[in-house]
């Protein structure tokens, strides 16, 4: 848990952690991160999360492994999200779904998406998520932290996001797709 908090603090507060003299300030890091979380929680819109699809990249797996995996991650989630003055999305979320082995996987974390392009009202963005999860096949559900890249396609209050889980042969190399719906405030 302490490692997860350290990772969250680094990603949320890095920009606010340097003093005017250029020195790193842990208290600045903590203040910036806690301010970010408070803002999202108090001012963010409620969002519903729906896991959509888990795609195991075919080049990285043997056919028998692919055949044994679940790629329909039934589940649900909820969160709070906010857009800043630059159009960046910041969100806090909790979700649960069926993993590749058809077992329950909870996840909770922070996400950030920076808009990269807009085509006829459809926004494309990239970012990251910092999270805490637990899996049956990794330390028997002992929670562990992670950081993954995110991509997003958004139109109005609906978006489809994808996280990439890197890996090696027959492990990782997965795209996890989930939809979000932002409720009006």
C-alpha cells in the first residue's frame, strides 16, 4: 500500500513539488496530490464505468492460451471525473470485472487524459492511470500498484478508453477496453 501511495503522489503532484529555487519538496508533492484528489471528489461529475473487451494481442500468445482466456470482462464501476481549463480529464475510479481467467478483479485509481485531436466533436486523447488492483493469479489477491498508458475516444458525455498492459510471450500484451458515461452535474 505504501508503494501505491508513493506512485500516486509522484504522478499527481510532480509539477507542484518543486520550490521556486528548483529544489524538490515532498510536502509540495503531498499538498499538490491531495488538492487534486479533493478537487476531483468535490467538483467532479459522477461517471459510470463499463468494462467492454479484453484483447490479448495475438502475436504474443500461443493459440491454446488464447482459447483458454476470457475476453469478455463482465463488470461495472463508478468514478468522479473533471475537465480542467486545458480540456484534460482527471478522474478517480473504482471498477470490478472478470479477468482473463474468469476471476473477480477489483481496481481503483486515478486517471489522466490529455486531448490530442478533435474531429467533428470526437476527441482523441492519451494519458495514464495509476491504480491499485488485486488478482487471484498474482499473490492470491494481495493488492499491488500499477501504472499503465491510456488512450481515449470521447464524444460528449460518452467515451471509450483503452489501457495497455505490457508483457512477454503468453503473459500481458493486453488491451483492456472500457466505456464511461459522465452524468450531468
